[in-house]
C-alpha cells in the first residue's frame, strides 16, 4: 500500500512539473533569442575567465576511518576526489593506484558536513518526531575517535567518518564542505534556456502549492532537485504512516527509519532521472521550430507583450506600490547591510589570500630560488581557488551572514542559499585573478625575458589587484541586487496573489494564439511586480556605492574596456609552469581510477590539496600522496621550507657542498664587520705565509663552518620541523662567544682597577718597591693576548688593540685597524650584522 501510494504521488508531482516546464521552456527560449537579437549586456569583466580550470586534475586524497553499517565496524578507507567532486572511497591506496572500482561513491548534493554528535542528534530527533534520544547518546553508532565527520541528508543515507586529531578533522571538514558546495551548484549557467526554464518551472510549481521564498533543497542536478521536490511532500506522509509502526529500542527505530527513507529516496531519484531526461529531450526536439518562429515574428511578439504588460500594470501597480511603501521599503537598507558586511569581508579575505601567495613568489625571486622553485610556486598558485583549506578563511567570513528578524517577515527559510552563492562567486573571482596573473606574467616573460623577475611579478600583481577590486565591486553589487529580489519578490507575490491572480485569466484574451506559447500572463504578472521594486533596490545599492561603503565602486568608475589587449589573452590555455620552469616533463601520464588526463596529455596530474599532518605519524596510512602526482603542500608544511629559503641556507649542513655554501654565506659578513689585520693583509699581498699567532679571515670562516657542522652532528634525530637551522646554530655560537668575551673583559677591568688602587695606596705610603712591583705586573698583563671580541672575534683576524690615549681605569673599546685606521666597533652592531 505504501509503495503504491508513493508511486501515485510521484507521478502526480512529475506530471504537474512537466506541464509547467514545457511552458517555461518556450518563454526562456523567447528571452534568449530576444537578448541575442537586441544585444546589450552588463559591464565587461576586467579579469580573464578560465573555461575549465580543473581539466585533468584531482582535487585531494587521503585516508580516514569509515563506519560500515553492514557489519557495524570501522574500516580504513582511501579517499580520492576528482574534478567532479564526487567522493570515491577505496579499500586501500593500492586499489586506487591499480584503477579498481571504488567501494562507494558519494554525491554530496543536499548534504551537510557535521563535526559533532550533538548536532547530528538534533537533526535525527527532528527527522522522526516522537522518537527522541537522550542528550549525549549516540543513535546507533559509537565513534572510534573523538573527532567525527558526518555527512547528513534529510532523505538519503548518512555517512560516518572519523580521524585521529582535531587538526585533521578541520582539514577534512573543509574538504567535505567544498564537495557539498560544488555539487550543490549543479545547474549550469551556460544553459541559457534549460536552466532558467527549470528554475522558473520549479518556483511556479512550489508557489502553486503555497511555498514561497527560498528553498534549501534546490541542490544538485535537476533530477536530484526533482527527487527532493517529490520527497518534500512524500516524506512527511511516510513518516506519519510508518513512524508509529516501528518496533524495537530507540536506536533501532532511528536506524530502521533512516534505511526506509534512503530506500524510498533512491527509488524516487531513479524515477525522476528517467522522466526528466525524457522531458528535456522532448523540449529540445522542438527548439529548432520554435526558434524559427521567434525570429520571424519577434517584433510582433514584443509589441503584443508590451500591450498586455500595460494592462496588467494598471491592475497590479497601485497595489504593489502601496505594499512596497508600507512593508518593504523600510527594510531594504537593513537587508542590504546584513548582506554587504559579511560578503564584503569574504571578498576582502580572498584578495588577502591571493596577495599573500604573490608575496611568497616575490620572496622566492628575491632570494634566488631559481626557475624550478618559481615553477612550483606558480603551480600551487594556479589552483589556489580550489584549495579547500587555504580558501576556508574566506568562506568562513561569509558564513557569518545573519538575517534574523527578517527571515520570518520575508519567509526566508535560512541564509544558506545566499551564503553558498557568495562562496561560489568568491571562488570564481579568485580563479579569475590567478588566471589573469598567469597570463600577464607569461606575456611579460616572453617580451622582457627572465631578467629582473621580481619587478615583473610586482608589476603584474599591481595590475591584477586593481582589476580584482573593480570586478569584486561589480560582482558584489550584482549579488546584492539578486539577493534582495530573491527575498522581496516572493513576499510581494504572496501578498498580491490572493487579489490579483483571479483577475489574470481575462488578460489571456489579449494575446494572439500564435504567440500564446511565448507570452504567459503569470510571467507578465511577476515582471510587473519585479519592475515595481527594482528601482528601489537599484537606488539602495547605488547609494552604497556612491558612499564607498564596503569598498564598492560606482558604475561610472568601472571602465567597459580599459585594457583591450588583455582580453586577447583570454583564449590562451593555462600555462604549464612545471614544464616551463621545471625541466623535463614526466614520462607518460598517470592513469588514476581509469580517468585520462585532460588537454593535450602532456600536462602532469596534480593534487590541489593533500590532507596531511605535520610531524604526526598516523598508523592507518593517512594522507598519503598519490604516486606520480605533484603535491601542493599545506601552509604549515611550507613554513619549514621558507625559513631555509629566506636564509639561503642548504637543507643538510653536514655535506661537503653545504659546508661550502655556508662558507660562501659567512664570507661577506666577516669581510664587512671582521676584516683581517694589517699584518696579515701585508703577508697575503707579499705572497708569504701569515705570521704565526695571527688569525686569518679564512681560518675564522673555517672555524665557524667546523663549529656549525659539529653542532649539527651532535643534534639528535628529530622531525624536520624540530631540527635547529644553521641560522639558529650561528646565533647560538655568537651568543656563547659573546658571553665568554664579556667574562674575560670583566676580569680584565677588575684586575686593572685593583692595580690602580694598589698603586694609589703605595704612593700614599711612599713605597717605591711596591709601585714597581704592581707596574711590572700590569705591564705583563697588557702585553698578554687580549680576550676575544664580544661576538666571534676569536676567528675574526683582529689583532690586540692598543691602549694609547686611554686611562688605565677605563675599559678598552673594541677597535679595528682596517686601512691603517683605528675604528671603534660596537659589539651589538657586529651581532646584528652577523644575524
């Protein structure tokens, strides 16, 4: 009985939707052809747009634990996500490498990624009223660790994962959210007829059922959305019929209900997929004939539409203006401000993330990183927009969007629809900025060569950031206008329909029968309502731009074609930086999961983000890299490399090559602040051996290198991030030498002071023998070798400074006899220069 009832209900919903879709398809085709004939359009984008940025790429991969409901056990699974964002789970990494079929695939459209059992329990209890679990109880699973990851769906099967650490949980949560975000955006904007026909038909169908406003379950491809539409009414009916008949304990009731819901949803999805494909194919078959009629009678259709519009406007406009004045206008500014603040913060964070990546590239160029290092940085930059962890900070800014106080008045179920749309736009702007920078830098390198790379990077960076600011303003203003319309128009339609809808059928008589497929009074009614509120919305957004609120620009500032030569580069393919600067290409291509690479086949496969932990070995093969796939490391992994790159130091100070590199690094510093003595310089000039007892600069450098390598040898084996860098070892050496020198200098000062006091006492007592004895002792001390410099003068080449012109009781300043001149050297300055 339940299955028969379910099939009848599904057939009714799909038949009603099919009728509306066929009508809206002809209307959408009319609008598309009219736009094509009349032309027009918005402001031209300043940034270039990459058509298929993910061609031939895998997004991320790694390992985690998955709960298997079949045997109620946790198993380790290797996860791989291709450019379709469909999660594939393999039994092991080896199975993935061998191209075997995955154990399971998950389309995340309509799901929510959760990180706590408490949040999951709230959703479970709400899905089946009357069966409520105690707070803190798990429904029917016990998580293997303290860090769960749950994919929850109101109708489909739930998926349970867990990881070992909180850091890994955050990274995987960002990955799952990215999969949900991408798959939810399943309606292609390139389909200028099918997509608007589908969205309008869905909206009108739900409005006929009394459901106005936004809908959270408009997620995924059209068949998935239609399955959600069927389940929207079928699910409550099933719950009322089956819920009271469920037997067993509370956890068992919840589990059985979820299994029933998933089974029904799968069947509904199978039916909607077949029916929608047939419907779309039938409409496409009529497109050619409809298109020919439209192009022949376009002028007459437009004239007829304007005539009917005027009639409907006379009926609707007075009521709409009154509703607008009393119930809408007072709230427009509040809604706009609630949208602008978090969205603008998100776009600003996108700019900051992009800027930081360019700074890293500039630092690499300044530090002489070389072509291969530049190629690695550019490869990472090319996929920055699709890096879930690095983009997470930008997405989190928009997630703070809050419409409390406005949701009930305007029937907005939740702000998630606007949050998801803003995040998609942010990702697009980031990729446009990256692609534009790549093309500009490529053009600059071809024209000027690779000399002065840092200036070329800086010049391209400034141009791209300026264009990003313009495009960011344009995109945000368009987003604000669309969001305001999505909030206000359903509310106004809901208020006006009871009085206006009964009057609409009489306007059908004014439309010629030949044009009736392209002109529908329901659509004309909505256009009149939209026109009534559009002016106020445009003025609110324009006022915000004039006041430069949230870094918005006025439309007149944005040039329509400020850089015409740039758009000629838009047809160029993405630059393969790894091949351009990385030397020879990898032989062949890696066939992972049976999917061939895109493009010409020469481009290497690349993983945009690997979910990995720094210094935390995991016992279950977590976060392993796919062989043959170039890794883009996370931010934390880059920091350990950046320290040595900024210093210009080698990774292994113990090797002979590294000793020479350290020697080359120290030589200029020693020459600057610790020059050799005149005597040693003279010996070197004459070609003789240096005088015995005088330390040469080469000997000093050798001592530093020897000491550094000795210290490195003594360091116990640690993780890469815990090892002392050569810079740290040098600083420790300088500090120890300074402490030794200060100790000896204090002893010298005390001895001189005591000698002076003894001489003064002897003079007062007129003891000539005592005076001679003390003087001789002081003379012997002055002729003895002086203590090392307060930094590292023990290997510097300094001679003992003279005491001419100094009082006996004063400490001796550190001097340097470079070029025959005595120059006082500040030990602090020496330390700073060495550091």
